[in-house]
């Protein structure tokens, strides 16, 4: 509910950027401080997981705002299809990172890399002015 209000106030793009930034930051803290113990994992893990919903809902809000009138269904179909087509990336990076670095904790870096790349691509994307998106 809080993210929905922020979406209305700031626009969905800013909510997505904030959410993905928190996900990346919390993931990096988990990796950097994993030796501290379970407290870091639980605190940062809850923070990280609490940002997934706002990122997903704001992405749909952004898509609804930038879709050409009359083509919304087509855009949402493409959105769903590309999500499925790209769904292999995080598990692949998880596995690759564990293989390369030798421990499960490093798999987190692979997933965070995928999210960070998505954030970087979003920052490069042009969206309509805040009144529209």
C-alpha cells in the first residue's frame, strides 16, 4: 500500500528504481557481511523481499501508462512473454557464480547482477514526463 501511494506521488519509474536499488544494495550487504551471521541475512533478506512486490506492481503501472492507446493488451502480452523468455537469467547466473566462486553465497552475486543490469537498462530508458509516468 505504501508503494502504491509512492507510485501515485512519484510515478512508477521512481518506485521501480528505488525498489531495484534497495534489492541490489541489500543483496550486496548480504554477500559482504555473510560471515556476521543470520541476523544480516534475515534483516537484509526481509528488506530485499519486501521490494519485489513494489517493483512488480510499479512496472505494470508504468507499462499501463506508456502503452499506446488501444494496444494495451498487446503490450501486456509482450510483457508477459518477455518475462517468461528471460526467466532463465537469474538461475543461470546463480549457478554460474557458484561454479566460478565455489560457494553458495556467491550465487547471490549472480542474481544481484541480473537485477543491477535491469536497473541500468531502466535508467537508460526514456519515459514520458512524471505527470504521465
